C-alpha cells in the first residue's frame, strides 16, 4: 500500500472575470477512487488549508449526468470529510509520501506556481525518485519546481497538460496568467499532446501527466502501474 498526497488549489476566482473557479471534480474524483480501490492510502491537502473551492462548471445541472466517481465522492462521508478538513500543504508536505498527485481546474494556474511549499515538495520527491502526477491544469504546479542544480524539473522530460488550443477553445487564453503548454515548452519540456479534449496521458519515468478532464482515468492507470513497479504501458 502506497501513501499518496493529493494537493488541491485554494484559488477560487477566475482572474478578473468575477466568475468562480477552483479544482475540477472529475480530475479529483476519478483518480481518488482508482487509487483507493487499488488499496492505497490517500490524503488530500490544499494550498492554503481548508476545503478547496470547486469549479461549479465541473458539475452537471442534472446530477445523474455526472461521472459515477464524482457522485460516489459527493455522497461518501469519508471522502467529503477529508476534503473539507484538508490540511495546508506546507504542513502536510513535511510527511512522507510515495506519490503526489495534482488535479487540475483553472484555480491551479494562480496559486500552484506560487507555492514555495509545493515547489520544494516536488523537488524533494523528484530527488527521491517518488511518483509525481498531474492532470489538465495540474501541471501548473510543476513550473516552479527546480532540481538541485537549478534546472526546471520538467526540462528534457516528456510532459503533457491542457494545451494552448484547448485554452483558446475554452475562451480563457486571455484570462489565465499564462498558457500552460507554452510555459512548459519554455522550460525545456518535451510537450506531447493529443487531440483537443480527448483522453491523453503519458508517463516519463516517475512523472505522469494528462491533458484534460477526460485524461483523469488514464493518469490514474499510469499511477497505479508505476506504484506496482510495472513498465510504462
């Protein structure tokens, strides 16, 4: 059984639009249950501590249309209790974990790159060869992380995340503080994307990244395989 930390955004405002944002439900719930059902211990933390804001657009108007993992999470007292009582990341980061997972949602674009605690945690876990995974906008948490020699963690690595074309299609390219694909490329990452809004995830050693909400399930599969010591599929 592995011990896994899920680090969630605490940012709830979509730039200067006046609209709410936060984490994306599918990107949390699908990997959460996949990891739990595989027998792993999962702890949720948020950047500032306390219940992280959820992007309201990540829930359907008709609850029956939500992914079953989201419904399961929303109706599970243990899962919701863990989310509402999420400790601050800077406190949780001092504990030992076998893996770190960063769900997306547009809120991540503001506070994950500015979190010194997250950057330090990623750097330490990378140094130790621990598993680091992120999906959609979650890779925004990787941009500030540096190796001991000062080079970006993502430099020379195959990575993925919400693409620039997907951001433009979502109408938010001028709202987010930076374009994630472009920033990852600027940091020297070997960005490898799939078709817009289609499932796509990849694994490069101890780093797993996925492109969009539909990629939450393949990211979880890559994580579980990596935790089992299985080769990249």
